[in-house]
C-alpha cells in the first residue's frame, strides 16, 4: 500500500470510534489538519484530544513506525511540532516517537482501528517504493568559512543525539540504550533498523533473567539467530554441524519461543558485514555483561585513559560463544561507528546525569578522525572542490556536519535557506 492512501484515510476520517494510542490513551480527532505540500510533516495545524487534553500541531503519517528513523525525521527540527505519529503498523518497542528536540509524540497505529470499508480496500492496494528525493546544493565558499559551518553543524548533530538518547532514557536505562545503539550500528546501512528491532524485542532485562535461570552463551547466540529467522534465511555461512547445533540449542532452551518477524536485507551483503557474523560476535559480549554492567564495563575501561578511543577499542577482542564456532572480530569501521555515534553521546549524557565533567568527551568527538564514507557524505562531496573534500574528510565532526546539513536542507531542496543560515 502506498503512503498516499494513508493520507486519504486520515484526511477523510475512515477510522473506528474510540481510538487508542500505543500508550492506551484515548484519542479524539477534532480537526485532521491541512495537507502540507511544503517541507515538514504531512498535515499541519491539526487539533486532537489525548486523554481529554487538547493539542494543536502537526501530524506525520507512515506505513511503519520505523519509517520515522528511515526517513531521518529524528534529525529534522521541522518535525518538532508533531503531536501525533500516525502509522499503519507499529513496529517499535517504544510507545512514543522521539523528536529531534528530545520531546515525545504519541503513536496512533491504524492497523486494527480502520473503518470496515477501508479494511476491505486494503487488500486491493499493492505496496510500491517511494522514489528517493535528492537535491542540488553547496555553492562555492572558502575553506575557512566551510570549516566553521561544518563544525557548528557537527556539534548540532551531536547535541541532537544527546536529546534523543535522553528521551529514550526516560523510557529505558543507560544499559538498554547503549545496547540498542550497538545493535543498530551492527546492522550496517541495510539492516540497522532490523538489528535495532531485535535488541528492542530482546531487551537486556529479559536476557538477564534468562541468564540467571541458566542460559548459556551459545543459547543466547541461538536465540538471536533463530528467533529472528536469520539462520533460516542464510545458514550457508556456517557448516551444517554448527547450524544443526544452533537449532538444537534454540529448540531445547525454555525461554524464548516466540519468533521475531524481521525482513532481513541480505542481497549483496559482504561477508564481513553480514548480520549473522556480527550477532555471533556480539552474543558473547552481551552474555558476559548481562549482570547489569554493559555500559559500566566500557566506562571502567576508558575513564582512566587519556586516549579514549584506544581504550574503547580494547573492549572489542576476538570472541565466540562456543569453542566449535570460529572466533569473530568486529571491523574497525563498525567499532568507530559505535564509538562516535553511540558511545560518545551516551557517555556525554551519562556525565551530565552524574554532574561530572563531560569536556573530555566533547573534545574526543571534535578530535576524532574521519569515519568511512557513506552515501550522504559522497553525495555532498559532489559540491565541494578537492581542497574542501580534503577538509571535510579530515575530521568526523566535519562529516557529521555534512550529514546534518543534508538532512536539514539538501534532502528538501532548501538550498536558499541553507545559504541564508550560512551567512548568519
């Protein structure tokens, strides 16, 4: 089904009475809002009542809850006035959607709350891919000016991550948000939402209970691989004996019986980026720290070190959950991604909560060398001259700045607005 059909459903009010948000709060639609043809949420100036409280703001509509992250709205301040995230299917463990400024929006899942006539029409609509939107940008500016712009944008992106982690923390714990961040990074570009969903479906608290009752490392590995159907999708990376052993461990363990529906994207995945290998590796580390000290172990390893990144890297030793499984390692690019995008912002937030000095964390972020290029930085480099490309690739903060500019302006063809901001 196309997202446009959901616009029609919302605009015409083809919903059942007695709507409930994912938090189970009652929702009443007073005014559905005006369809937005410009940048930002799908409907503007809506009026709704949530548990009797009247709210005015924007409505964003998606096929799935995870599309909010897939479309990078969590990095776009234009979505901070969203008062309701309307989805066909809710596929997140959180009952709220976290906005760019760290605030929360209620989620309304329509899957079981549509009117009967629309339920009949749904079967007639085939899903079609929404074409990606790209834009032109970056007029020529001098390197000094560009460096200042990228530094500011890079710090803004880091601050945005702190806001979102802080909101997630209100619904979870430091260990859980760090765990979820690690898993998201393990998924690479194609599967990051899948591995994130797996971590949300198997939270640390639940796994800790399993371990307390006797779950072994291999059993945790089997749960990750088998419950998510990943081993069934692609078992060719392991020998038949190990595949049979993992299935046997999964079938005999008494804790996790429910399958987790995940649409793994495995076409043209390089072996070193395959989620199966990464889950085998991470199952060993997670099991080892299921006693409530996942983040603490990283803090202990790094707090007395002046070279923060080197100390962080010492945690990623070769691992295996079973002697008959080959030792696995985590590539440097993945380690660096976790370090920059997960560990540093979580640590900065932790220091804020502990009222301790977070300056070394911010300095580590500003000093860190560049990450591996991705599609956004490659796209943005089309509009830079060779010396500017060298500058942008000299520090991760500048790359992060390019990504912040892309998500705020380029992806929406707001070149003139971006240039006006650069002049200020």
